[in-house]
C-alpha cells in the first residue's frame, strides 16, 4: 500500500517543493507521511466542505493547490475557517498536502494548463526565476571523471530545458600535499603531488545543492574534495511565474474574452480599455500576479490575463496592454486536472477523486 511519503515524492519529482516561493507553505501540512493512502481527493482549496466530501469518498488525503495553513497557526480553537478545517482534518485522520507556487513555477503547471485550454501555442515562462541557478566546478582524477559526473546527474544536476546530462570538462594538473593526518588516495603523505585531473563543471537549481554536494563527496575518491559553488545570474527560463503564448492568427479581442469567460466559467470579466482590437500574444498568470504586468508588456503581449487586480492597478495598463481580471478561482481551477493526471499516472492501487465542491468564495450577481 503506497504511503503519503510516496505521493509527496511523486509531486516533488514533477513540481519540486524547492521551487516554491519563500512566502509559500507547500508540502505536507497535516498528517503523517508514513500513513498508508486509502484514497486522494484533489481540490483547489481545502474547506470543511471539501473534507466532508473526502470523508464520504473514503479518501484520507486531500491534495490542494492553496495551503490551508499559510501564515502560521498559534492556536487551534476553531475561531476561523482555517482552524476549523485543520481541526476537522485531524479529527477525521485526513492528511492535507499543498502544492502551490511549486506548481505555479513549473513550465508545465497551473498557468500552462489554462494557456492550453485557451488554445495558445509556443507557451513559455513569463517571469523566469532569478538567482536560483548554481554551478558546481570540481577537479577529478581522470579515471574517476565519469563516476563523479553521473553521480551529479543522478542527484539532479546537469538539466538545461529538455536536455539532461549537460556538463563540461577540460584536462589540467592538480597539486596537493597532505600533512601527517592524511592518507592520500594518490601521492605520499608530506610530499607535493601532481595529478592529471579533469575540471568538471555542471549546472543545478539551488534547492538541490545539499543533494548535489553529497553525491559529489560520495563519488569522488579524494579525502578532501576540491570544489567551488558559484551563484549564477542566469535566469531559469524553465521555471517562474506565469506563461506567455500566442495564437497562430490574430483574433478579435471581444470574442477572445467571451471565450475566456466560457472556458473559465467566470461570472464576470473585468478589463481595461482595449489596447488593440485584434490580439495574438497573450500573457497568463493566475493568482495575485499583477507584479508581472511589466513582464507581460515587455514581452510584447497584447493581453495580460490575471486576477486580484486592484482599482489603481488597472491604470498602469492603459495604453500599453489590455489587462484582464478573470478571477482567482476561475483561473486556477484546472490545476486539479494536473494533480489528478499525475496521481493516475503514478499510482493504480488507490482511488483518486476530483473534488466537485466549488470552493470559490465569490458570487456574481
Ligand atoms: Zn491561487
């Protein structure tokens, strides 16, 4: 019987929890990772109603996009919906997992599925993550080059877009002299040694740094392993907020907006004075994503679809782009499909259900 930790590692492989933003709280929020999974319910939010649905279905895990515990809890008295939901989950032995900005930040995640439903092509990350890539440089005796190289790849290093196993190596001479406390792998204690080595370098995302270093140290034959870790200024084009894509041909803005309304089931769409009547390039970023307006304009998008836009923020778009607020729930609801497919692809020995509770707290008249 698969355990909750097995589900966590499947999620982590597809949407690494290390990709989440610093303010986020994705991961296992309630429950024990070593419990067996009896069934999973996938949802956008966790509410008491969603837990009732899980109980009815015999599911003991709720996998949700939004973390029910977000800002920290100091007491559990049931004085608000967060406390009541957590209490109910504990009482009913239901585990809660959140996969939030780690799902948003993946090239195929929360926003790409909406972009796909809107029919956008050539979809790319809108705001690539900054400062999250690192480089490892190490020096390896020639005959150990591949052993170390593949240990690093195994740990997750060397992935650039659709290519893995990326690295570079060049020959050179390493020098060292071990003191009386050493037992050198090559050379003699107390004597200067020159060794033919390879300078081996590869790239990795910063959240796997400890794993990469552990792999290096266990595969490298030396007592003291020489290595450098560099923080890179490169942006990661395959991870970040929002996406941008395009239609093959220009489409009429009004009919496009009607289509967006239909696909998302939005009760209302708010948008600025149309910047262009015919549109082709569309930026999409669900949630409170107004910060990406500059990226959308800079990327040449005709329309920026987001949610949670405040009154004064609409002014910033005027004359530059058509800013559209579709609603937070409406834009992110499809993430449930991603979760469902991910679980179905990886597990066959428990049931996974799609929550039918509309957790959107907003009504439209
Ligand atoms: Zn959200």
